[in-house]
């Protein structure tokens, strides 16, 4: 279904100063009123490091993160996970964003928004044009990197992920790492319907091959992945978890 964004409450011509009114507690404002400048383009100007917190404190970054959560929950509304409980799908992108912020200590809004949106084009009627219109070209580009080509066979898609991982942008690598960690944690928690133990091992082995191409991106997330690989992957003689 088409996504209808709420009109911005703070709307005004881009770049024009708006008055930020501080919260008032016990008759005293928490902070003096300040002027903030709304630049929709700021997301597109974020630095390339992927984990910088530049821009994180800007009101428009926070608003766009909430908007992406709302967008994803709208788009994934009817979708369920493959677990026997039929968990609402939206739990996955929200958990991926949470892994990035809390375990990975990532606060680049482009990465967090891309994590929230990473399955919308692959799994729903969302288009890349829609993502760009609502969230800008940087987010579109990262989501494009994270979207499997549905015209390929399953085996081709899986092979492509291994081949493309090392060539991904830093932002996409971060989301991929967190995506894999959440999917693996989910499988450990509850095997998807009709999955055998053999398929579980195959998935863990394949995920280890993808993660191999993402290494050196985020130490805490990679450490959690390594602990799971050590537990569930087929050991590689003399090359443990390579
Ligand atoms: N672990 C787990 N995965 C679930 C569940 N429900 C849906 N999925 C999705 O299923 C995919 C993994 O299942 P597969 O059978 O290997 O892949 P396929 O759906 O593409 O054929 C993942 O998507 P993907 O975008 O293909 O991710 P990935 O394969 O790139 O990691 C994952 O997000 C669930 O309950 N547990």
C-alpha cells in the first residue's frame, strides 16, 4: 500500500529557522529556546564513516528515524516471520537497528534508517523511488545494496551475497552484519517452520561465508557472530571461523 507521510509539524520552507521550544517542567524550561535550521538534505550530507554520530542530535535526523520506523511497520504490516510463533515481521528490522545502536554503537542516521528499511523493497510493494522520495538518495543507495535480486534463483542470490559482501559500502556492511546476527539469533531461538537441523547448519555455514567478506567493520557485532559460528558451524580444519 502507498505510504502517506504525515505532514511535518515543523514544516516551513527548507533551511528557514524554526523555533525549538524546550520542555517545561515545574515552570522552568529545561533549556533556553534555540533556533534550529531544518535541512532535509542533511541526511544526504552525512559523512561516509558509517558510525559517526554527526547529525544525530539534529531534530530532522530523529524525525526521519521515527518516520522510517513508521514506514517499515506500515509496509511490513501483513508480513510474519517464518518462526512457528509467526512473529510480526517488523520485529526484525527494528531489532537490526537496535543491534546497530546498542551493540555496535552506531549512530549514523543513514545506517539506522537503512536498517529499518532494508527489507521493504525485497519483501513488500515499496520501490527504490519511494525510498528516495521519503528518505533521500543516500538511504536509497544503501537499501539498494541490501536488496537481493528476486529474479535470481535462491542459490544465485545466496552466492551473490558472498561475492558482493567485500565490495559493499561501509554503511551496507554494518547493516548486513546486524541483519545476519539477528537472523542467526532468531534461528537459535526458534527454528523456522519446516527447517531441519541440516538446513540450520547450512544457513550458519553460509552466513559465516558472507560475514567473512564484511570483517573489520564492527568489532562487537563480529564478536557476537563469531560466538554463534563457533557453536553452530561445521568446523573448518585448521581455519576455524575464517
Ligand atoms: N532466521 C529467520 N529468518 C527469517 C524468519 N522469517 C523470515 N526470515 C527471512 O528468511 C530468510 C532466510 O531464509 P532462507 O530460506 O535462507 O532464504 P530465502 O527466504 O531468501 O529463500 C532471511 O531473509 P533474507 O533477506 O534472505 O536474509 P539473509 O538470508 O540475507 O540473511 C530472513 O530474514 C525467521 O523467523 N527466522
